[in-house]
C-alpha cells in the first residue's frame, strides 16, 4: 500500500529532524514509502520551503543518482534575539546574585527547552564549517556542549579534572587557571579524538581564559584543529589576565559599581549572524 | 494568506517534536496558521496516526475549548531491541576491554544519535508517570541523563562530588561507595529541586550501588519522591555489596572465567516494555 503524501511529510520531517547534517538518499525515502522518486522530490520541495519559512533550518537537496536530502538546523536572528532577551531578563533577577559576584544559572543550563535554543544557536554559527567533535570540560559546560553536539550531530567529548579508570589511556595537559592563577590539569581519553579532527570548544563560562587555554592545548596534543569556541557566559576581564583570542559569548556579565551584577548580550549577534546590515 | 495543509503538517510536526509532554492549545495552531480549528483537528488526526504508525510517539488530543495536543515520545520494543543489539555488539568488541575488567564506553555515551535512542527508551518507561526532574551525578552520567530530560522535557539536575561557588547554598550527603567502600560526598544546589518533586535518577553505571544510595539520600533531603532509576550499564554484583532495590539497566556487564568481559541485555525489556506476551 502506498503511503499518502500527508503521512510522508510528517514522517520525513521527523526523520530529518532526528538526523541533522546527515545525507539521506532519495532512494531510502522512495523505498520507505513505496513511492516514486519524483513524488519524494516534490515532498522535499514542500519540506524545504516550510523549513525555510518557519526558520526551522535548511533542507539541502543534492540532485542525481547519488543524491538525497540533508537537514541543516539553524535559528533566525529574530528568534535567537527573542529567546536571549528572555534569558537575560531571567538572569538579571536579583534573587540569582550569589556571594562573590556570581550569578546562579545552573537551572538555565539544565532546562531542556533552553538547551534546544542554545544548541541551535551554536550550530547556526558553524553550519557551513566542518565540525567533527564538540569538546567541553566537566562539569557545568556539559549540557550546553551536548546540545550543540546534538544539532551538529557530532560526538561530544568531555575532558575531566580527575582521571577515571574507565577511560583507558589518557592524555593530560596542565594549564594556569586564569582566575585563581593555580596550575590545573585536564585529561581526556586517547580514544576520544581522531588526529586531524576539527574540534569546536563549548563551555558554560569564560572568565580568566585558563580553561580555554587548557582545552586548546589538548586539541594541539591530538594534532586536531580548533574550529572555534563558544561560551554561554563571558565574565569581565581584569588587567593582567590572559589573552584568550577569538570566541563567541551568548551573555556578558559585568560587575556594577553598586556591587550588583548586570547581564547583557554577549557578542553572539555579530559572531553568529554576521555584521548587521 | 492561509497556510496549506502540507505546510501545516510539516511545521506542526516540528513544533510538537520540540515540545514533548507540553499541551499546545488548538487555538494556538489555529492562529499560527490562520486556519479553522476544524482543519487543525484534521491535521492532528493525520499526525496522530502517522506518529503511531511510525513509532514516533503518541499525539494525545484533549477535546473541548481548553483542548489541545500533546506529543508524548516513545520507542517501540522492536526499534529499541534493534538499537540495543547494535550497541551490545559494539561494546563486545575486544578492543574496548580496559585493564581491571572495565569496558570503554564514553564514545557511546557521547554519540548524539545513540543518546537520542537512549533518551527515548528512558522516556518510554515513564511516559505515564509524573516526572518533574531528572537527577544524575557528575560526570559520565550527564549525557544520558540529559537525553532523558530532553524527551521528558523536564529539568536536568546534576549532583557533584566537588562544591562550586556558582551553585549558591547547597545540600550535601555522605554515602559509602559500593565498590571502594570509601565514604564519599555529593552536593547539589538548594535551588535545584522543589519540595515534593517527582525525581527520576539516571546514571551511566551501577556497580556497588553507592551512587544510587547517595542520590536517593539527596532526594529524601529535599522531601522529593523517587520515581525510578535507570542506568546505562549494570555491573556484576559481588556478595556483601549493597542492596540497591529496583532499577532499570540497558546493558549488563559480566566478567567471564577467561578474564574477558561479556556484555548482554540489561533488564530493560521487562522494565520498559512490560512482560512479553
């Protein structure tokens, strides 16, 4: 029995959304629905237009016998700004201020709906670049890194401060914590990255820049390439702190003269969506 | 301009898939597409049937003026078994055997595609129960816990072995590690769980049962209810180890007489899908 177009559209949407950046051959869909390739092509045209109109992402169609369709998730600037305005308003609630000038944000980074938005934002910046893995360091950066890895559909690799017998042979680097100036150490399994892989760093917070230097050293140890680095929050820099180069931040935290913390937009607008026209 | 049915179906599928367990009012869709409620009802009938036929999940429709639609993700036993057979075959590769009888599995727990399957499997077991939060402990359990939290669409809460100034006031418990018999300590932010919440424990590995006892103590400290606990892997029990009660495991690891490790199916079949008929 042939499957109706309406059912094909629903199932193809689910199928593609669950496999970002993967090329699905036309023949696969044709067999799955016992339908002609020409019908599948028409379906994909509808998906492509709707995904674009609704800001869901790009459906790239590759023509020819070896052709197929690929879903590339993105988020539009308007949707990202609306979401980030909401996040910033939540973070600026004075009840979140912690002693020492910190802001409680673990709930934001554990909220599945917000993680979906954050993951799509990060994936948008790198949609045209080859990314083979997302690298983070335990603990708080893991959820946002995993969200990015999900939308880029590449492995998540977690560096740790402790070592664990279940990782097998490991590679460790020392680095200087930017904020405390202490020497720290981070470790990943030797099996977790392939030589030459293109690695994206994602973490929750950049302050002194020590962590990013540690992660960058790990990437160098593996002869991998650093594609970029994205942090949920960027802290204020003090003079004498390390230079951490080029990165993307979603929010920025600044101490005010009255001891309060003010959270504003990070540099994501320009980094993700480019110079405004 | 009215939106065509084909476009509505694609967008509604995306919209619902991104909001598991959330009730979306019919009026919301009617306004979004400038369409009559009766058309939206027909669309939902198509979604419901296709989601069911394809094993994507349940689309629950609530009739009446306050009615709407809710997507409840699940996975069918056949799809879960096929996926788990593949995972077990991968894990049984002898290259994964580590000194001390451990098996390397961090790559499985960092693979976004596998995490989607694992998350759906865990969400399937609890689809009829109220779950308010997923609780795990750093580090290796975080990705699978986050996958479950994503499909259940509830917050992810991470207990830690260290304490962190960015968590504010915290609650800590001591527990005895089941395997090493050492006293350990785990901590979560006071803000991370509401009193009376229904909490699901998800972690990567259960061996001596110490971690689950620690997490259960945390749940008690918050006057929360334990809904259940699911572990990716279950290790062999030795006599004298703690009784950890009722849990779900996806794979089981057993030492063989020849020093090799054999990985087999955990108890998920019965726990998730019920007694076979």
